C-alpha cells in the first residue's frame, strides 16, 4: 500500500516533500492488517510505503470573452437558452391550441351580440337590455320602423328559447363552433 508523504514549506516558503516517519507507517500498517483480517498462514502480505503522489496541475479557467465567462458558464447559458426555446415552442404549439379548443372565442360571441361573458348562451339567460326593447317614447310608441321589426324578432326568439332552451343552446353552440 502506498501513502503520500507530507508537503511542508521550507525557509523560503516553497513546498517541499518529506516522507512519513516510520512510526506513522507502522500505525497505518497495523490499521490495514486489522481492517482486512490479516492472516500470515494464508499467505497475506501487507506493506506500507511512503511515496510522493503526483499533484494534478492547477485548474486554470480560461476567460471566453470580455465578460470573463468560462466555458462552463457558456455551456450553462446554452442549456438555459435551449430550455427556454423548448418551453416557448411547447406553449405556442401545444398549450395555445389546447386552450383555443377548450375555451370559446370571446370575439365571435361579442360580435354576434350574444349575451354571456364568452358569447355562450346559458340556459335561463336573458338577452341584454339593448336587445329587449327598441328605442321609443314613454307611451311605448316606436319611432323607427326597423326598431319595431327588431323588437318583434327578439320577442319571437325569446318565445322559442323559452319553449325549448336546450335546443336553442345546442344550435347557438354549433354556430359558434362553425366559426
């Protein structure tokens, strides 16, 4: 078994190798013998020597640019950029289309003048007041003939919706999915 010696500074402060003393080598040998269950009858041999180990060269990190980034830093930045790119692609190509299929489009419902937060007509929902009554005076006399026609159509649509609300909702939902 080989044991490294000691590096101690000399008078000039330079590290100098010195082998381990014989007493210390004997202690190490006795520890090894007891650890392995030494048996001379089996032919076991334990020998401990002190030799200098070669020291690895000091690590020199090369600066890659004026920011003093090392190769490790550049690799870490490349990993983070790749991860961000994958996350962006996942959001744009997977999450966004799924959300579009799950959530109704608010612009289609709002453009059609349908009530509700997302343009969906819920069972029992009433039309907005703007569609309920056309503009007129206090006596209920309507001033605009087109407004009278719209009021009549709204009244008829309400009647149909009140008679068969489930069918009305199904029809409106199918219209929304077509767009």
